[in-house]
C-alpha cells in the first residue's frame, strides 16, 4: 500500500476539518473515476462503473478494515498498560571517572586478564 500521509495531511489541513476533506475526496471520485457510475444493464461487457451496491461494499470493507485495526491498536495499548512488569531488584548508578586514562598499547610479557573490556592485573 502506498503511503500518502504527507499529502493527505496537507489536504486535511487545507480543508480545515474532516467533513470538507471527505467531501473533497468523494467529489474527486465523482469527477475523475467511475466510482459512482452504475454499470449499464444494456451492455454487460462494459468495464465502466459498478453494479448496484458494489461501491458501498468496497467503501465499507476498507472502512471496517481500518476500524478493526484501530480497535486492535487500542486493545494492545490497554494490555500493555495493564501488564504487570516486575520492579528491578536493585538499581545501580554508574558514574564515569573524569581522570580515566586509557592503558597505552605496549608490548612485552605482562600477566593481564581481559574481563568485560577492562584489564585486570593478576
């Protein structure tokens, strides 16, 4: 599905309210598509228009899909907000050492162990 969020947001802002936006959208469908044209009974092979009630079924199908999506989102947010998350056993605050100097890269035979990215002298 193509995402036209930026374009629709601009159009909705220009319209100022949802009803004029929807009115403009359906006006576009009327002027530029066959969405509101009824398929001719006299020419069954015509590809122009929809059979009686088909446009409404398409519209309601898309509406119900997004309505269900919104309900699922709301249900998921409610489940997350009511989930019992255990509190931490202990919180530890770690501060950086301002005078920390990295160990220079030296060669030789030293007895160091690497443990969690820190060198420990053994």
